[in-house]
């Protein structure tokens, strides 16, 4: 199913999440999650998929801001919130109160990791920053996620994905040449920051395993975005030239882009001279195959415009399915351009269990994107649906030893 073919109606439910799930690689790890919106919750969802116990701390009566980010909605729940908060427990807690701070410290007594994404200095004002906690909890790993980090002239700025993509250079290399710079279709800075945070936390846990010491992790959206300029940055370092936008094309490889066929679009990703020759044979264009101006990749890069125009003229003559069948048979990298409904109807995506369903306490079964990693001994698992606000508050407080009367008093005092 291509981008031009959009099915109607609700998608079918995915494969039910494993029940009971296998023991996860991080099943001995307890994480106190003070984050909200995207980067932090994505990080903790990754850790939760690997089996960590995640206790999500939310502001009473308000919760994670993404709970209000709709439409779209699933019942009364924001689909945005549902996308990044599975495998967690929700405890409402007012950290501006002494009682709330006391409860947080009770949770930290046997926690391994605390993750937060307040503006720099916010937790310090409450005596809950790493420097205040490290002496009482020397094994604790604290990870702070902010837009610009804990140091530098921009540290006090609020960081949002769009601004970071703009400031960090990503928009300058995204979109068609000569047109408006474009952001990516998902909040990629937030997501990559969450991934950087999760790997840093795993590294810190390994260090603690060897030394017994916790540590502080400072993760910034801007740093994360700059870090994955990778080959584009390296090209700039090598030449001093400002990288340009190429749309769907590639700076260093030709042909490597989308083409229009008779009925839509497909992509062709030629990575070698042999693949180019095979493509010319499929196109029945011996004139291109034998032209010395196109023989080597560096020649094709130099003569990009005229080659692409000739290839596009030929690709217009047949539909995408016909071209892709021959390209795939010749092992030339190529693909249909799927829309999102087509992705989750794709037989390979389904075979890889990337669409799963999990029972929600108020909505019934809901679809979620399955974990990406496949592990032979400790397979990541979707164990529980994203929690409703404060769903686990009473249970968690009871585990800490609070009586029903004390819990009711905490509600009266607006601590939970």
C-alpha cells in the first residue's frame, strides 16, 4: 500500500502484548520519573520496556502536560500521552509541599535512578537536586534532561523540539533545495535525547555495578541534536563549506532519492556502481550505463541534474509496483513510500510484532508500537498500558507504609 492509498476506518488491533511477560533485563532496576511531555517519558518508556519499574510522578489534578495534547483522542485520553507512557505507574505528588518531598525521598531510598526535566535550578530550590541527594543516596543515579543543559549561556532557556531543530542545524539540511527549511515529521530531537539519556543511564548503572557509586547525568536536547549531524558535520569540517539542503536526495550518492512513476512515487537508493549498472539494465537505458559521465559515483554526483532528469523521464513510463519488482529481484535497494496506515498493515512489520495491543483500565484494548529490540533471553515487553492520572497513588503509598487515614489526609492537604 503506497502513500497514495489510504484505508478508511479504525485499524485492527495489534498482537496482544505477551502475558505474562518474560523477565526483563532491567527488572531489578527502579526508576523515579519526574519527567513530562516527550524526551523524558520516551527515555523512561524505553527503560520500562526492558523491565525496569517506573514510578511516574505527576502534578495532582493536572498530570503530564501531554495528557492535554489533543486531538487526536482515544476516549478521554490523549493519543500523544498514550504513545510514550506504557509500563509505568502513576503517583500524583505535590513536590512543593514538605510532605510531597518526604514521600519522594521515601521512594528514593530503594530507587536506582531518578530522571527529571525541570528547568535548571528548580529541584535545587526544593532541596531535591543531585548535590542535595547524593550524600543521603550515594548509589542514586540522577539524570537531568533540559533544552540546553546545566551549563553555558543558554542554560535557562526553555527548549522545544522545533526550536532545537532550527538552532542545532537540522532544519538547515532538511527540505527541498531553495525552499523553506523543514523540520522532521516527528519530534526527533526529543526522541533522540530520550535515547541518549537511556544509554547514558545504562552506562552509569554499569559503572555503579563496578564501583558502588551513583552519578549525575546532564543531557541537553541541543547537544543531542548536534551529536547526530555526524557525516554532515564531518563534511563541513573537511571542506569548510556550508551543507546544503537536498530534499530527498543525498549529498554523496547519486541516484539516491525519490522518483515519480506512472502512478505515484518510490525511492531508489543506489550505493554502488554495480547497483547503478543493474538499474540502467532494468530501465533499458544502455546509453546511461555506458556514458562515462555516469560510470562512477563521483561522476554521477558531478552530473547529478542531467542524470536524474533522464532517469525520471524513464521512470514515468511504468507504475511503481513494476519498477520495484525488478529492482528488488536485482537486489537494488528500493522501496514503496508507505503512509502510516500502510506501515501498520505491512506483513513484515506485523511479523516483527511492531504493532501490539494492551488492555487499558478505562479504554479497553489499545494499539501501541512494539519495542524495536529483539532479545533472545530478556525480550522487551509491553507489560501494562499508560496509566490514568494517579492510578497507582494509593497502592504505592500503602507499600510505603501509609494507612488509609494518612492517605486521605494527604488528599485533603493536596499533597496527592
